[in-house]
């Protein structure tokens, strides 16, 4: 019986093939292939006469018995990729140059080997923020053509940064998985390695997002069949969920004089939400002031806000919300309004904002102005070196500049909101380098001004 390992070669010896002839020397007999092997070829590794280089790798159609006895004749099992042959054969006869024997089959048994690189199919996944996604056969699959089947092992060579790979033994009960993950003594979570056999026999491999605000993730799996290793990166797209509640980050009391108008800026009222932009953080007014009005600037006009109306944090950031005291002499020295924070899904409990009414004696207002020099198309900050107002109260946030005549060749804007012209700002904004002049005209002009 002639046996060869898949993908290798084996020497054909006199124990496998031999012929005799009464009137011809054994070494002079020649074997001739009638039909070649289907999954390989026959080679004679002996160099050609006059050459030193071996003829290894060259298919032959005949060979002499003396070369076979000298162990120069090999069967090479060459066709084995993406196919798993277990046997082969070729037809052969022997001749003395004049007569030849009957055609005889030569049988080859092929021992299977781990010669195929497994095909590792891995697809990217999408999961909702804080939720789970099973990595079933539609996400992870393997095609291995080796026969018999190799033992396929997956190893997590890079864990997710914003989630976990877990064994889904608790179905969709997220809280049970979170308790296991928080138990640092549990070495089964997260999953570090697993086999294809486990996946086929019911193991649920699950990716669970950590409920953070990170909307992308990735992890790397390695597949090994004992010989070959294949790496695949799986990308995770996270669909955001509006699950963070808006929270007040600043709520200071506002002080106004009787009959005064004051901007309610983010310096005294501000809210944050980890998964909502400031333009979608709403103040829903449940109760409005009794001794004044809340007003929102819409276009060029100030609109009085009523119960169940709303404004945004961005509008407060832009100094577009103000309080106007309208109470008569002798009215209460405190006013307030009630609101809820809302991000479209989550709503806070009722919150109070207080306003103190006082008749504070103020000194004369002194304004100091110097020219601002900038290059064409550039911007310059309005600093206290350029614009300074004092009234003896040491409350620069109460000194409000109202632009009655805007610049002709540019605009005044907040540094944090470029491109949006403003019509008012206070001395605190100037001191904080929060206001700038931007030149944006192509007209040739050496100076510009605003009042």
C-alpha cells in the first residue's frame, strides 16, 4: 500500500512497484504512464545527463526501474488546495523496448493534513446605546475545507474599548450581565476565547455597549486551526439614545434695580446635558415672574414669554433672554419664575430662579474708548484696553453695551459663536475677551465704527 501525506511527496520504492523479464536485465526495464494521476504527478529527482540541477518538480511520463531502485522516483500530491482528496491512481505498464505488460493501476492513499487556511468571515455590527447585539452566524462564520474538520479556536486579541464581549447565558437580561461585569472576581466575563464548536452547540456570544456616549467601538478576533492564524477587526456603530437628563450647572440669583432691564446670561443660568447639544436644551416655563417680564429676542424684537413657552440654553448663551422689572414702588423686593429643563425626552423636576429687586445707588458712568487696529479680513478682540466703562459699583456684568448703529464693514460677535452678529454685550464679556470685531467687507476702507 502506497501512502502519501496531503500536500507532500513520497518515494515510490521497489516494495511498491517492481517488474522482471526473463531475457532483459531488471535495470533496463522502463515504466510508462498510460494515464497520469488526477491529484498529483510523478517526478524523477535525478538531474538530466550533463546537468547538476535536480529535476524535482518536473512531471514525467516514464522512468526506468534502476531509478526507482535508487529512490529517485516520487509521487507528488500537488492538487490539494480547496479540495480534500483521499486517494489517487494512475495506469502504468512496463516495457523492455519491444514488448510491454498489461496496463496496471497504481493506487495511492492520501492522508489528510491541515493545509487549508480557514476563511474567517466577520461583519461589522450596529447596536443601540447601552444595549446588546448577538454575534451569530450572520456576523461571525468560518469556512474550513480541511477533512476531517480542524478544531477552530477564537481568541479576543483586542477587547472593545466601550463595551464587553460576554457569554449570553442570561438572555437579554442586561442587569444580570452588568452585575457579573462589576464582580471583578468573575474571570468568565468578558469572554477571552471560545471555540467554533461551542458556537455551533448553542453558545451565545454577545457584544454589550457600556452605555457611554461613545458612538463607535471595535474589537479584534483571531481564528486559529492549530496551524494557521487569521485576524479580523469588527467595527461597532452605536445608535445614540437620549438617556441623559439635563442638569443645571449654574443658577445664581439675579439682582436688578427697580424698573431696570437685565440680561439673563449663562453666567447666572446654565444647564448641561451629556448627550444633547445646547440648542436642544429647553427651559419650559411653568410660572412666569409676578413683578416683571421674561423676554426673548426674536429677530429685532423682544417677545414676552408666557406660561408653557420655552427658550433654549443656546439663546441664553447668546444673551437673548432678559428680565424686565415692571413692579410699582412698594412691591416685593424679590421676584421669581419656575421652569423645567427638557431635552425632548427627559424632563427635570420644577426649578426656581430668583431675582432680587433693589434700588442700588450708582455713580456716574465713565466710558473710556481707544481705537482698535486690525488687518483687512482679520478680527480683533474688544478688550478693556479698547473699551472700558465704570460706574463705581464694581459690577461689570451689570454694565450693558447696546449697539445702536452697527459697523459698516464688519460685525460685532461673540468669539464662541463666530459668524453670528450681536446687538448687545456687557463689560464682563469685554474683560473676558469674549467679544470681537470681525472685518468681512471687500470694500477698501481704512476705518470703521459702531455706536
